[in-house]
C-alpha cells in the first residue's frame, strides 16, 4: 500500500510519519475509504492511508477524530465554465 501523495489531487492528506495507528479515523469514516498501511512509519506504527479517494466526500470526520491533528481534508469545488450563449 502506498503512502498518501502530497499533491493536492487527493481530498485527504495524512502526515503518515506522525500517525500512531489508533484507527479512529478509519473506524469513523462514514464512507469506509481509509485503511491501514502494510509498512511501518518511523514511530513504529502502521499508519492510516486513504485507500479509496474516489469514495471520499470530504466530510471532515477523520480530521475531527484524529487525536494527533495530522489529517488535512480538502474539498474540490467545481468552477462553472461557459460553454456558449446565443447573445
Ligand atoms: S473526509 Fe470523510 S469520507 Fe473522506 S476519508 Fe475523511 S472521514 Fe472518510
Ligand atoms: S486518527 Fe490520526 S493517529 Fe489515529 S490512525 Fe488516524 S491518522 Fe493515525
């Protein structure tokens, strides 16, 4: 399992090196899109990763539940783009 990418193409970024693997974010995610790594971080814990980014609705529950304050949640807003008009 890969670590979260730091680029902003994912709605959730986890500072995985600071994760203590408590699983609160995983347990409370209403969309079940977080999981556990197979690797261990430098603290010696398996860490939370976003396993199904396409399922995430940016609700922010994981960010609220994390006792380590290491989760950032982004919401991608759609910007309207003009296709054309007849004026
Ligand atoms: S923002 Fe909500 S849906 Fe997305 S990973 Fe966190 S808890 Fe799950
Ligand atoms: S709630 Fe925070 S510390 Fe606990 S597993 Fe999730 S990211 Fe790691």
